[in-house]
C-alpha cells in the first residue's frame, strides 16, 4: 500500500531558513550561504520521508517565499531590480493563515519558461537517491489566483491567458520527463471553490492541451481545503492525461459520497485522511476504517494514503518540544509525526499493522476526551448563561473626542529590537527581577509614545514591547492553553508565528492589557489605543468557509461571538476592529456594531473599498494606506494618491489613516519606521485643505 505527502514545511525545525534569509537580506551572509542552508533543509526533509517509508515524496514544495511566486518566476513575470515598483498584493492562501503574492496579469502579458527550479530540485533529490514527485501549481488555479494589473479593466478574463501560459507548462513537463520523472503533481485547489461552468471548462481545455506532453507520466491533480462540488468532481475525473486525483477527506467529508457514487475505473485515489492543518494526532482507527471502505471502491492497488493538504500549515517536529506537558504532548502530531501516521496507515492497509503504535494512538485519543483538564465547569456554565446579544447603535458607542480632518493612528506594535528580545528572554529565565523587567518595558513604551507625539500621530499605541507575539502573548494570560518552544508555522515570506495550543476550556484569570495600556496613557494627553487580540482571529471574518453555502451560518456565529465579547463595554468606549485581508462582507461588519474598521488597502488596489459603494456605513473606516511588509519607503505623493482614491469611494463621517498589517511595525526597523510614518503624516496634512470632510467631534 502506497503513501504520499502533499507538501512539507520549509522554514526548518528551528526556523533555519528564516534566519538565513534575513541574514542574506541584511548583507551579513552570501547567496551561497543561503543556498547551502536551503539545500541542507531540502535534503533532510527528503531523507526523513524516505526513511519513514513514504513512497510518493514531493519535491519543489520548498520555497524562499511562496509557491505561487515561484510559479510567477517560472513564467518570467518579474521586474527585477526596480525598487520603485510597488509590491504586488499579498493575500491569504484560501482560508489559511499562510499568504501568497498575487500575480498581476494583463491582456498583453507574455509568458516564457524562465525558472527551472522544479527540475533542479527533482534532480537534486535524485542525486541523493530519493525519487520524488515534482509539485507545480496547476495552470488554471494559477490564473484564477491572479488579478488584473493596475489600469486593466476589472472585467478582463484571466483565463483568456490560458493559451499563452500552457507552452510554459509543456516545457517544464518535457524537461521533467527528460530528467527521469515518472510522476508529476499539479495542485489545483481552485476546484473546491464555487466555479462557474466556463471556469470548469478551462480545466478540461487545459489538460486536453497538455495531454500529449503528459504522455508517459503518471499525473496527479491535487485538491484540498474543502469538499469538491459535484460538477467540479465530474470535471476533474474527466480530465485527459490524468491518472490520479487527490482529495481532502478531513474537511471534505461530503467528497466521500461522490467517490462512492462513481470513481473512474483504473485511476488512483490519493486519500487525504491525515489532517495537514492542525497539530492533533490523527484518530488512526477512524482513518483506517475510512480507508478500508475506499479500498473496496477503488481497489487495493489504486489507493494511496495521503495528507489532507500540505503540512506547511502545521508546526515541524515534536522532538523539539522537550518541556511540553507529557499528557498534552501525547495528543499532538506535528509535520514529522504526521508523516509517520500516513505510513502507519498505509502499512496497516497492507496487512502490516503496528499494533503498539495504534494502541498508543487509541490511548492518547481516549486521554484527550476524558482528561479533566480539558473541561472547566465554570466556563461551561458561563457559556450557557451568557447574556443575550445587545443591540447597540454605533452612534451611542462613540467616545467624545475631537479629531482632525484625517486622523492618524497605527495598529499596535513597534519594531522588536534585539534589546527587547533580550529583556523578555532574561525575565522568562528569571535572570532579571520583575521590577527590572517592568522598568525596561516602561522605558521602551515611553520612547514609543514620545516618537508618536513628535510625529504628530493623533491616536497613539504603546508599541506592545511586552508582547513576544500578537497571539502567543494573550494565550499566556489565559487558562486552557499550552505553549511550544519551536512550534513555528510560516505566515508569509520569512515571517513565522508560534500559535498557542488550545487544549481545553478557556478562561481569563486576570486582566491582560490594562497595566501596560494605563501606563502608556499616563505618559500622554493624547488618546492611547488599547490593543487586544479577539478570540477567533481578526474578528473572525477571515476564516470564512470557502463554499458560499456555508457563509450565512458562519457569519451569524462570528458576528454573535464578537458582540458577546463586547457586551460589557461602556458606551463611552470606542471599539475599532482590524479585519486585515478580510473578505468583502460589509453587511456582517456593520452588524458587528463597531465604531470603526481597519482594512488592508495598501496592496490590494482598493478592491475592498469598492464593497462600501452604495452601502450606508456610518461608522469610521481605517483603510490602511502604507505597506509595511517590505522596506521600500513609499513617497508622500504615492500615499496621498492612495488616500484620494479612498475619499472618492467612501461615504463615512470618520476617515482614518493607518499603515497596514496586524503585525504592526514589529518587522521593520526604527530607521525605516520614522521616515515611513513621517510620509503618512505629511500626506494627511497635505490633503486636509482640500478634503470634503470637516473637523469632527465623535460623540
């Protein structure tokens, strides 16, 4: 029985790639140094999967940035070396917390085969004695994940470029065949979306065009993250030249019914039964039962045990967590452990079941269900006694403050310096006293407040120097959470997050932000914004299900949950929420009953603002006008132009100016920050004389 992994984390078990990348960007190491770290990571991953017994091992899932950008490089769509070119939009990879750079295409776009990365990495693995399956983002998904270039009509059909890009795919396929590849994997995750018939037809046309080039290869088309719709299933299983289909059977439980209803004879089914999106150990007994049922449908020789999606979305290896609570650790499986789970299931299907491994897994599953640390009776009672959702009017929820015409603010964090990291680490290791720690953080807050006053920012933040991470910090203040030392997950580029693990009912023993926020407010006469991370991530609107049929239920739950968290807030307290790379659910955002929303708009060409057209939205809006994910300093004129576009669209009483991202300015340097914020303030002041807005008292 065969086993397969859709993809694997790239950063390394201890973020080796992150540090190598940032060292190279800072000029502290050479390109050769960076390439050596990358090659060592790839080699270790391939050997690990090979030694674990995985038959279909992926290659070309490694990236210095993201897989979509790699495909863009493969197709020669870069403007290299031009620092004045604004960064392309960055957005979420479907409904995950991973981000990709959105390709910008136009009718005149020309594609040519440029980057040979897929072939190079296949050959690299082969030289190490490891046969791999090269993985490439499929041509139709690549185009549908792109957007029209600036200045191009929004009605431009991205799929009209399909005949232009397919020759590039033919070249890479031919080169892989010549290099000895016997399998190739095309990731076509767009097939799980609600697609119109002409978009489904594009898949049929694309693979028909590639059929002759694919001859002699086994071709896997991989889908993930949701159920595949019935029409898309029919399209996928009818594609020419394709010999195998991969499905997410964790999130896509209804896909099982489609498979039972008719699976093509003689084709391979790559069954994604091991969850690639969380850190919990798989229920091996349940997965084995599903696989045995599938075996009866497709046959023993055509069933391949796989992960539900790439393991990119989980932490790397539990081996690096020696201090984690033993019981909780037994409930977990990071990427390395999920590889073992996949192979254990494949061996069990082949009649070589590891009884000890399955027994340990069953014991862990039972432990997690029955452990008293999972259930907190006080929390259970509180959830049943929760106050009914209050229906408030945003006009009653405004704080009496007088703002300038275009008020300015930021979203929380300021640069995380080496000195700050040292102070936090020393305090955690008990090398300095609590008093020394508080004084060090107080000094940093004072510096941040003074800087913002000098820059003439209207609503200040305290810079969050006490926070190691925007999520983990809050988890540390709550019960029901466990924490890892190296449970890092890639978010974008070299940026990684270390999410705390919710293992049981959550409660708050004490106030989490009041001490530091009060300290900051005592240092200034200007209003200071207290920043807290909401319970379900970015006001819950970013985890919207991929299928439209599931939207209404999810949004009702999300809005209700948000309002419950605010039910005790005084009317004199102003509430703003940051929805970052959120979907365009403006009516649900209005129902959240906040005083203002912050959205990402510095890269996305104002697309989120268009949803406000024709909508009566009386609260404030903070469309972020400065891109902070990369070091290029945007000019005053560029920022002012961006603001003017927003002013032409928005119908609101309060229009704020901000810079982008929930990470705040943590990832930037102070030298970059000062000049960047100066330009934002200057742009705001330059527009005040000609704006249609009057000075507003919010009351």
